[in-house]
């Protein structure tokens, strides 16, 4: 819970960063700050920098990098708690993808939880089917990629060193961020797109002291939070901890109110509660299914 409280704090810094730079530039610079530190952590623990299953780690890193890029893109458009609610629908997609690709059998409890959770997502994001907005689409796409990446982690990267997995993720984010920055700098997006979604469509912008400051805070805050989550999962039951990760929505909402005076309306609150309930049911029923 301490770790996700930090995540709730640093994710609320994204609007400050979005005012100074592009999404792609942010992730390129953020990775440059984080990669040397994570590399030293791996080497200091006497671990190899060569993964056991490089192809699967690469796929996992790309999927999660895509998820985080979409999630951070959404943060520039909607409050953190609402974007986080979309991302935390990932257990729904993990369950569906497990059934499709790994033959996992799901009973009536989990099917009901999936449907209930999806209703919760719709209540929070409220997509207009006649005019589907990017702000509604991005968090759900992020959840799909995040869920797929977590399945790869569970089934193909379980024996990799934790910090090496984290390093692969940061490298993938940095490479994608660099590629996006170069492309959008050399071939700028149309003016109307830049005006509508500037954080997503800008190329390189002059680096300011404010950008470096908030990016450094976000980068190292993220490392501290991820390290806390990793340590938690090393010493406690993952199914137990998965339930408490949903406290992110509470902390993101508190920090969002403190910084930006964002107050979710009643429908959004009901939707978040529904997502949390469905996620907890999926986690607990999955645990029961594994034990039997």
C-alpha cells in the first residue's frame, strides 16, 4: 500500500510534465535516468544481464511498454483515478486471455465478475459509441496490453531475475520513446492533432529545468514504488497483495484532489467500486481454482 500510494502521487505529476514535453520524449528521458540505476542493482546482486528467455522477455517488455505509454497518454487527458480505473480492469482481460490462449476454465463467479467489472469501466470512462473519444479508449487498450504482458510474465518469465525484468521494461520504454520522438520531430503530426492531443503528438521540445525536475521525481519515485511492490510480492502471498493494489485508486483520487481539485462524480465512484469488487472476486476465485 505504501508503494501504490507513491504511484498515486507521482502519476499526478504527469500534467506538469505534459505541459513541458511530449509523451515520447518523457519516456526516453525517464528511461535514461532509470536504466543505469537498475543495471547497477542487477550487477550489485551478482546477477547476469543475460535473460534466460530473451525472446519472451522482449515480448513481455514491449507489451508492458505499450500499456504504460497508453496509460500515461490517458493521464494527460483525464484524472489519474479514472485512467487508473481503466488500467485496473486488467484482471478482466487476464482472465479472458487465459481462457482463450491457455485453456483456463472459468466458472459462473468469474464470468459474472468480468461482466460486472466491464460495466464498472463503462461507468468510469463513459465512452460515447457515436463519437469514441481517445480518453475512453486509451485506458482500456492499456489494460489489454498490461494483462497480456502479465500473462507472459507468469507463464514464460517467472524464473527471470526481478530487476532484470524491470530493466527490460525500462529499455523497451526508452527505445519506443526515442523512436516516437524522432518520428514526430522529423515528420510532425498535423496541426489539428497537435492542438487536440499535444502530449501524444509532439516531437522533441527544448528541455527545461521544470521538465527535468518532475521527470526525475517521477522516474525515481517509480523505481522506489516498483521496488516496494517487488519486495512485497517476495515476502507475501501474491493473491493477497493483489487485492490491496486496488488502494491505488484511493490514493490517486486523494492526490488528484490535493493537486488538481479533481473530484470524481457519483457514477465514477460507483464504477471504481465495481471494478475493485470484480477484481477481488476474480483474484480470490482464481486462487480457489488453483488450490483445487
